[in-house]
């Protein structure tokens, strides 16, 4: 069985494509199993001690609709003892005032339910005004911007995936 549950929500397909790239960087299907949250059950989260959560920031600082649909239900999951890495997809130019907010909203919720965040990411090399995903000067996970910095995505995923693998011990 895969060691890492990689859960993502996608509106346009971008986050799914990035989740697949992250899955490959983590070691493929033998290491990380993909779950579209639109089709996942809450019990799927409980099958893993290591989670990767991916969500685009939608509209003006909102969760993607499939994450929004299960947000309150996350309270039913015991995240205690689970290490959780996050990645977000956003537009730092068009939405500079809420860049990566969805990632921060999910991280705050899951941390309040016992999850331990790993995979913090530097805020340098981004140009934004505000974000709910910044804690102590770093993003709570990998911040991806396919609209403005797609050329940096592959190297960012490779670096972050290595960091997450080390944290997870896989």
C-alpha cells in the first residue's frame, strides 16, 4: 500500500496536473496515492499517516468547491499523529491580497484537528501583498503560480518533494 495519501481538489485541471507531478516526484504510485477530494470519502484520509493536501485558491481567497464541500466534515477526522504537507495553486499578480489563502485555510483547520505541518516553503521570489498561508515568514507549503511563474514549477516541485520525503522518512 502507498505510504502517502495525496488529496487534491481541482477546478480547471491545473491542480490535478500538479498533483500528478508531485506524485511522480515523491516516488510514484508505489509511494503516493492520488485522491480527488470530489470522489474521496472521509475514511480515505484515515488510511495514511502521511498526507499531502493540494488546493487552488479560488475566486477571491476562497477554497476550491470540492474542498469547500467537505470543509466542515474534516472535523470528523482525527489528524493526530499525521504529518501533513500542503501545496497551493494561485495567482500572485491578479490576486496579490489573498495569494494562496486556500492552502492556509486548510492548514489552519487540519492543524487544529491534530495534524503536524511539514514542508514549509520560503516566500522569497514571490510578489504578493497578503496571504493566509504565511506563518512565521514562510508559506505553510509549496506555493505554485502557473499564471506567472510556470517556468519555476518543475524545480520547485523537485526541491519541495525531496524536503517532504525526508520529513516523512520515505
